[in-house]
C-alpha cells in the first residue's frame, strides 16, 4: 500500500549538481563492474527558470567502428543502439510512425547536427533523414531556417542525443529541431512554434528547479490538446524539476536497463539520478491517485537513463564523435517517439493520462532508489507506481494510445452447475470485493464484459487473482483494472484460465451454496470449471474451448504459431495483431465450430507494407498443415503495416469442428503481411 508522505520544501530539486560516478553496476552475468566517470553536458542551471539539459555522458572515449557503417547490434560503438532499445521495449519501429512529426526543443545551436545525424543513422542502417528529403528540419525558435543561434558545445551534444533517440525508436518519423536563443523563456517560444508547425509529439530534455511563478506557464505553453509533450524529470536524484512538474506534460523518469536471462531478456530498476517527488506548486492531475503527494507527483513513465547502461550517440561539435550517454535526457525523446509510434493523441483527453488508463501494458521497474524519502515509493522503485520510474517503461504501444482496451462481448458468466452465475458480492465496486457463485438473476453484479486486453470486467473493475497469487486456492476478487498477469483470462476447456498461473477459474468443490468465493485451481474440465464465455473468448482466440467459425477470431488468440510476433495495432478496436509474417510461418486455432449447415468463405483482416513487388499467399488448412489447403488468397502491399483491409477467399464447404491453420507462403525472403482477425461465412 502507498504510504502518506507530506510534500516538503526539501524535496525541491537542486538542478545540475556535478555528476562524477555512480555505484558499480552488475553485468548480465551478475558480476560487479567498475563505473565509468561521467560529466553533465550542460552544467548546472544558474537559477530557477533558466534551464539546463539533463544529459550525463561517460567520459571514457568510445572509438567508432573500424570501417564505416560496420557496426553490429550490441557491438561498437559502445552503448545501446536502436535494435537494443526496440527489443527492450517491444516496439514496432520498422512498421509504425511513418510521417509522424516529432519536435525537439533545445537551447542554442548545434552546427554539425544534420551531418552527425546522418552518421548515426547510417551506422545502424536506418533510412536517411535529411533536409533534402523532407524528413529533417533545423529551425530557430520562430520556425525559420535562419538565422540560427550560435553553437554551444554542451547543448549541441544534447540535441544530437535527442535526434539520435528519435531515430532509434521511430526511424520512419520526421524530425523538427527548434533551437532557442537562450535557455530561459525562449524555450517556451520554441514549444509554441513547434505546435503551430504541426508537431503532435514534443520532447523537452531539460529543466530547472521549481519556482513559484511556474504555474503561469502551464496553460500557455505546456497544455496543448492533441499534443504529447514529454519532459525529463532531472538527473540530480530525489527532487522535482520544472517543466516535468507541469500537469500537462508527460513527466519522464529514468531506469537502469540491463540484459537478463528472463523471458523479456531485460530487467530495469530505478536509476539513482532520476528526478522524482512532490511538486511544491502544481495541482495533481485528476488521473493521478497516489496518496503520498497532495500535489502533482513526478514521474509518469520512464525509460533507460543510467549513463552506466547508457545509449550510443554521435556528436562532433562538443563530444568528439561517438559516445555513451545517459540522464533522463535519453528517456524523454524515447517516450515522445513511442507516442509517435502509437499515433496522434486525442484532442479531448490529455496524452499523459494514457499510461494511467493502461498501466498493465508497461514493464514495471522494481528496485533501486534515487535518494532519501523514508523508504517510500516517492524515491524507491517499488511494484506498481513509484516516483523515479512512474508507472513503468514501454511494453509495445498500448499504454501510449487513447484507444486503450476495447469491449468485445458482454453477458452473464454462467456456471456448469445449473442456475448459478459468477457474481460480484452485493454489486460492490470496492477493491477486494468477493467474486462468488450466486443464483443467476441478470443484475449488473452478474454482467461481465470481455476486453481486448484479456480482462473480464464487472461494475467497472476487473476479475483479479488476490495478491497476484498463482497457487491452488488463490481467491478471486474485484480490483482496479491494470491488465496485469493476475487479471488475464483465456477461454480454456469450456471455462476460463489464467495463463500466468496455468490454473482455471474454479467453484470450490462444485459448490451450489450462494456466496461461495471463486478461486484458482488446476484445470481439470470438471463442472466446477465450466463457465459460459460471452462472445466466445476473452482474448478473441480459441483457447481450449469451442468458438463459432462465424465469430470474429482474433489472430493473437492462436493456440500455436511459428515465426510470428504479436504487436499493438491501430486498427478499429485496438488490441493486438500478428505480424512479422513471412514464408512458411503459420498460426493454429483449435476447436473452431462450423456447424452443420456449411460455410464457404473466409474473410481475413490484413495489412501490408511490403516492398514493391513483394506479395504472398494466405492458405487455410483443416486439422493439419500437411493436409491440402481448402482455400487461399493473395496479399500485396495495402499502403502500410497498419493500413488494414478485409480480404475474402473461398474455402469450399466446411462443416463440423476443426483445427484451423493459416499458412503463409511467399517467394520473397521478406515479411509480407500482418493479420488482425478472421471469420467464416
């Protein structure tokens, strides 16, 4: 539980304190490694309202590859590159974000910026982003190509870092860099200019200590409907900076990111330099509910920031070429670019509220601390929300879109025992309310809705395994929806299974006594575990139960697959699609019921951004991949990997219940299609 903690003036950040070294880190094998010496690129902010950048660079020289553009992922130059970051955060960077405009706002000039950016992008095989091809523009604070401010070696390094991170996360995005004449109010002018130029995503990798007059800037500069503004939380540890404290921006904290031998392949904890805490002046946004701050709490979300696990960047004006850098200056453009991958924000809901509505779609960063706050969540990386890392770090795109989870089907969840239903005790929406067996009565307490994020909801809350338990006998209850692993439910053997525990929703001892609390138990197919599933399946696939062939069968609900990945989709209804599909890949769906009347046509929701001349065939097989295809159709470029169209194909006449295989065939060695759903008629 969150602890109450009064906001104190001592929590206000002293921005720009000299940074030299951080505690030794552990490598992937767990061995302790000596820390690198570091320096702040921009020095200390002289006073509140005059900003410094939050970049912290390793001082150890980093040599470029021996031959131009010869770098491999995870090799020279030092520091994480694009493929590392995309893998760590499960991002569809190769297919999303095309044409989106990300604006970088920094002070002073970066004379070598375009040529340095070209070197970074060429080194990692990213498409060129230049003034001549319309991808890149360097402008003054008024949006003009000239005159530009004089160069500054520290801020030039910051600006190079920012454009490199946009390139790493969203290589298909366009980039505007607006160079302000000073590190004071001119930066605010540049922000408003960027909005007027059409930027929907703006990154601010700088800040100062808080000051009483800061609130006068909130509505005029830091609150633009339909625009996501990200701001670094600082690199001086526990304490709050501005504009990260502004209620209208996405306050971005920082993590230590390391490779790991877990399912994700990475682990994250709070970085010791990340800013966090209670604002001294700013009101708390309506969507923020932590109990330790009466005012605005920093941060909202986070990304890698520890210079000891830093990223590669290239700057010849102030840093001599390749270097490794950290600071929440890294995290802010990463998060701005993730928003760009997810698509333009809504004009009716603040973009910084999205992660709070979809917190289950983030990686939780646990462990580490950025200072002394009595051990509370405000300075310590804890499970769930905390100050240094916010709600967590990107896990694909769902937490950065206004769409969120969508309702798929609503109805009663009826027991295999006649006349009994899953019921919310008293229709109460309080966290911890018992979910129980009760006589079916059609009330709101027995009206459940399946959502695209795998949750099952009633009276505004989610079916939840108590304490994230996975053992036999774990009680089921209602709780605030997080879409976490303890709130995931799949159709299985005619009931519901929690995929993390591998156990099923169970009525203890097949009880018919009203008020018997439901639990998790080993899946056994008994009447105690038979539950109707409105719409066929909580996640839209086939699980272990039977689903009608005429239902909309979500592609990501496969029972088995080969060669594909799941990813967030921008198609109508949100959720996920299946992508990275190439020659020989396949998807399997069990127990699809075609009935006795016979069905003749399959309709598949497809998208393709395949290169010119690249196309393929989708084959439909019954019961075995070795059986002859009962139908097929061809797919070519649809205008983009998220540009969806429904393609029909003939499958003869099918009756009865079958396992369905979708097999993908192309003569090209490239991926050629994404699939969102399919259905038969």
